[in-house]
C-alpha cells in the first residue's frame, strides 16, 4: 500500500480564511437562521442553534497609518478576542457574542475618530482608487474628494434615513480601478486631451513597438519627426486611458487645465427587484478644485437629496430613474442635458448579460 502523500506546505498565496474566523462564526458556518440590523452600524446574526453574533461596523479609510491600525487592533483585542475584518468598502467590522460590549465599543471608536454606521438604507464608506497619492494616470485625486464628500454626507452614514442603500465609488481615471461602473453614484476622473509627445526624448526612453501595441484603440502609429523615430496619435481614436504613458514616460497625459471629474449614476450589482445595472452619465465635466472640491460635493449631495425626496422605499437610484424616466431626473435635479449625454455606444452593451438569473 502506497504511503499517504505528505501535506504540501507553501508560502505562495494567501492563508486560508477559515483560520481567522471568530469561534462562534466558525462553529455556525453555513447554519445561520436570520439576521437583523439593531441600529445603524450594529447587526445581529442568529444561528439555528440559537447562538448570536453581534457585528459593529465603523467607517474606515483606504489609507491608514500604522499607528491607527494599532489602535484598531487594540480595540479588537479588547472587545472581539482579536478578531476583526476590513470590508471591500474600507469599513471595519468587530464581531463578538456579548451584547453588553456594543455601547462601550462604539464610544471607544468615536474617541479615535471612527463613526459607526453604513448598514441598511444608508451610505457606506466610499470605495476609491489611488488618485494623486500613487497613480501615474490619475485625472483627479481620490482621497481628497472622498474625504470632502463623506464629510458632507456623514449623516446618511450614521443614520438609516435613505429610501435604500446608496453605494458611492470613485475612480481617478476611466480605467476605473474603483469599480465605478456599478455604483449608485460614481465619481470618475477624466482626461480631455490626448498625450503630449516629447519627440526629442521618446526614441531614447521608449520602445516604439510596445507603445503602439499598448493602445487599445489603435490610435498610435510609428512615425519620424525631425529625422528621429517617434509616434503620432490619432486624436479621434484616443480614449485618454494612459496605457501609452504607462509604457512610455515621454507621452505625458496629465493636464492640469483640462483634467477633471465626471459624475455617473444608477449602477448596482444587486439582483433584487431589478437586474444589475451599469451607471450612466449625469454630469460630463467638473473642473478639479482642490483641496475640497466644493462643486463635486454639491453635485453629489444634490443627487442624493433629489433621490431621497422622490424615490419610493427600497428604490435604488437607478431603479428610481428607470421608473420616472431620465427627462424627469434631469428636470428634478436641475442638471443640464447636453450632447455628451447621448449614449451612442452599442457593441456588447445591448446583449451583455449582467444577471445571475440566466435564461436560455
């Protein structure tokens, strides 16, 4: 009889998530009977055997200092036996079985600057990209706008006072690392000019075949300028994605005068009531105005207020607009309709199946 194979040990890939689960969750995994939201940011999950697990959700941020992470870990040690998790939207969740710990944990979280909320019909933390902090192709900032917007809508985070949940996302360019195509409100940085080519340096710093092949719309062609190998860009084809700048620093795309922000709305990934939807253009361009981006904040707050005042219960922004029609949305919101709103992009958009409810 052959020897049993030895268990393979490797450091490749992440460790298995099961070893990080709190004991009560591991014990009742897959055996939950129901859950309820006790108040904003506080949830209760009850298992088939009657065990209860309480979750406190606090707003976090994408970028944190080591000192702040240590503070959060200290709270996890104090209240949740060292267990906590960060959600995909940068929230921080503490899970424990003693209901008496809820109020004191919330008080300690507020002392270090973390509000509790983001559950049910509310706004949760904004998922976002790198922005000017750490992205070479950013058309706008990420952390700065997110901070400014959340300061204005924090009441909708701490209170469940909206018709339905509202998910906001920000991507600092149209590569959309921030998954803005499926958010209720999407803040998207946009470039409006093609890359500026440094013909004197390009042949020294870039491999021209790589530059040509990097363009997804075939807008770049090799050429000769002043007797030196270089490239040319067909501006009609350019979609300002910065792929060329990624492989060639002599094709600068960032432009302080023409870069800015667009607002898209109506996306969602939920199958509830309606199939998932992609967001659509609401505001084509708002200029960058750091450090607080007041025009962007005003636009987002306006859309939220109009939706809140006119939608039915449980109606997401996209579902509300689908019911009343886009002309009525533009009328209610006061947003001017222009030629940029005309969607003439067809291709897979007409046939792309977005729902998990497949039919044949």
